[in-house]
C-alpha cells in the first residue's frame, strides 16, 4: 500500500452515499457530492464557509453550517479544501462570520477577504 501523498488512486478522498435518507443535505453542490466530511472537521475552527452563530438554551455559542457546501462539493476539491484548512487550524472563538470571502473556489485555496476587523 502506498502512502496517501504518493498513490495515484485517489478513492480515499471521497464517496457519495446515495442511500442516505438526508441526501442531498446541502443545496448548491455542482460536482460529485462528497459524503466523506458529513460532519465537517472544521466545525471547531476558523473557516471560510458560510455559517451563522446560534446560542443554545444553555448560552453556548455554536456554528450553524447548514448553508455551507464547501466540504461536499467534489471529491478532490473538498479533500484539498479540508486538508488546506487543517494545516494551520485556528480555534473558532464564537464570533460571527466576517473574516473571509464566502465563495465556492475552483481550487481549494482559501482566500482571505479584507483582513481588517473590528472586535
């Protein structure tokens, strides 16, 4: 078995579960739907995906990532996107989404919006 970074078989980067009762769980996916990141590994970290902040009944702030399809939009693209953002993870501090340009990148490169932010 070859290491992931040298194999030509990229099947480990995604799959589609057509039998899932929640399929499609996210609208707007234009490529093959990637179910590998059903629960996004970026939920606790800063990310460029569109999210809103909700406060639960215990006062805990949480990210609601329902409108985000970045981890699902194409096997190779979503794999690269997740890997790129996990290279240098920054814990999410509970703020609203203001830091990044929200778009569906053709490549997985995260693009920063104007980095000025008033907190």
